[in-house]
C-alpha cells in the first residue's frame, strides 16, 4: 500500500525524509515502530496531497454556486416571461438565494486563495496580452461571468490572467494615438480587453433622456465582420415629383390597346464604415480594488462618456473619420429665422410645416428663454404662460427635448426637428478597455481607456420634393436670418 501511495506523485524533501525514516524502521524490525510508521505515512500524505484535499470541497462549492445561480436565473426569467415583477414570496426566495450565493463566494474565495498560494510556487505565467497561444478551459463550476462593471475593471487592472477576460490584440486601430504606448498591456500590438456583452449592452443601450439620437435611430448590429464597411440599399427619392416619391416609378393613364410606358425603380447605396473613438478616465487604485463600491461610479462615468461623444457626433459630425451629423447632412432643410438671435412663433410654424415624418423638436438650453417668450399677435405668451410650471414637453404637438449639445441661441441648429428613424447607425467592434498603472504610478492611480467603433449618417441625401413641389425633410434646422 505504501509503495502505491508514494508512486502516485513526486515527493517533496520533507516527505522523502519521512519515507526514509519509515523504511529504516521497517528494516530494523522494531516491534514498537508500527505507530511511528503509521504517523509518518499520515504526515507524508497530508503534506503532498494537501492541494488535492482542498480541491475536493472547492469543486463541490463551485457546483453548489452554479446550481444556485441557475435557480436565481430561472426565477427571474419566469417573471420576465410573464412581464411582471417578482411576487413577495419570489422576492423573499431570491434574496435568500442571493445571501447563500454571497456566503458561497466567500468560502470559494478562501479556498481559491489557498490553492493559488501553493500553485504560484511552480506556476509559469504567460504574457497577459498574448497568453502564449494557450487556451485554458475553465474548470467545471468555475465562474464565467463578472458580477459588475467594477469587478471587470478590477480584473483588467489587477488580474489580467483571469480566465473570464477576453484580450483582443490590435483592437486599437489608430496607431497614431499618443496614449496607446503608455496604455499598452505588453510589448505587442496595442489592444484591449473586450467588455462582456451584458455590460456592452448597458453602455450602449441608453434611454431617450440620456441620449437623443441613438435610441430613436435605426441601429445596425456589428455582425461577423464588425469593423468592415457595410452598404445599405435605399430608395432613391431624389429628382422631380411625383415620381421621386416612389423611386422613379412612372405611372400613366393609357387607353385600351395603347402601349404601356417603360418604368424602372431607382435605388442607391449608403456605405457606413465604423470609425474608432476613445476616451480615458483616471481612478485611484484604492477605489478600483473596492470594485463592489466603485462599480456604479465607473459604469456611470463610462456610460456618460459613450453617450456624450456619440450623440455629439451624430448631431454635429462632419463625416471625416467620424459620423456625418444631421446638422451637416445634405438632407437637412434649413429654415431662415425671422429675427437674429431670436426664435419666433413664425420660425416654429415654418419648421413644423417643413418637417416630414414623426419627429421631435430639440432645442438648446440657451434657447429656452426665447421659446418661453414666444407670443401671439396680441402679445400673449403661448408656450409657457406662467412661472409655476416648468417648460412644456411638447412644441406644436411634437415632443420637445432640451439638449446641451445644440449650438447656442442664434446659431444654425439651436433648434432642430428630426424624424430620427431616418438616421442610420452602424456599430463596429468594442467597446474595449485597457488599463495602465504606469502613467500615474507615483500617485497610485490607474488610467482606464475605453474605445469602440461606430459610424452614422442620415438615410437621405437631400430634402424631398412632394407632388405639389413643396420641399420637406425628416431633418429641419433653424438657420440664421436670410440676407
């Protein structure tokens, strides 16, 4: 039995000494050696198979956590399938399972720390970015998801070998980015860690109050080649009315036996190529390590950076290595305002008449006083009639939204109308993140870089001409007065 036991695994120095003692005592044949031999074998076994003894309960705990997670997911999925919140009993069960999961996490973490301490004595660590081309499949029951954006960011900074992270080389396409050299994770091509899908959706899927254009636009998903240009076929509605409304289809009344006219359907192509956009944020290492407390802060800041940069580009981008904003698009109809640095009722009426589709009015914060002071011919305020209520949520029956990204009062686009379903957005790869402690090493701070790819453009190229010759557009902006 002893021979089989020790042949299963190479022994350490202490175990070899103990084994030597056992063999010596057996050889001497001392009658009182049996208890000592038994104790020596027990010590050797405990020393060399300690990791195995710890691994067994660790696997069991992980399996229990997986089952607990499945029960929690099943409970929430059932309520969501019925489009309802959890009942009082279900909420009580959910919270109970949540507490059990937290208790399991503590026990698992304790055992993992003990195993990791022993493993690091002989472990060969590969480069964080490259992984040496070796893929390590997760152990049964191992965690595959991050609990929050904060835990994900902490892993990027302090544990880049975490099996849950997905490093993407060459993710940063802009080689000229001055920050890329400082923020690189290794000596290879600049890259970053792909944000898990559940957090990617949280960052990009903002509600209409946080972002104006993306929630109302037509969004094309990244697809299998996320950063490749995509070409969309659209109806060509340019040209003379009324044929332009139906892409050049010509309709004529003909008599019996007369020759039918030839007609064709005019189509055109719209090409969108996702462009890279990046931002950085600096956080203290102490805050980043406390990922449970920093999760909401980090996610809020990143979401704000994403929505601000995108919304500004979708509105005011020039189309050069960035989206074509609707204020710079050829499809936007420009209404000359009646008076400089003012918004009058006549201006709003003209914009409403030119606005095509089911759109919204968006006005600059600096334009709020001008809108509030609009009067009818008798001089009565017609938009806000008292100082008790706030600004109205509609303007001529259309939703009205205040935006700090609009130009100032009196400039082109301080007030605009848009049916944003006519605006196309093409998402590319990302978002990705990279973290560096080198830039602010002495201050114990980490610089986090987030970058992703996106493009956008209006569907139309120029305003539409209706059957009676009147020009309209899904995008209308108030311009400076005419000369």
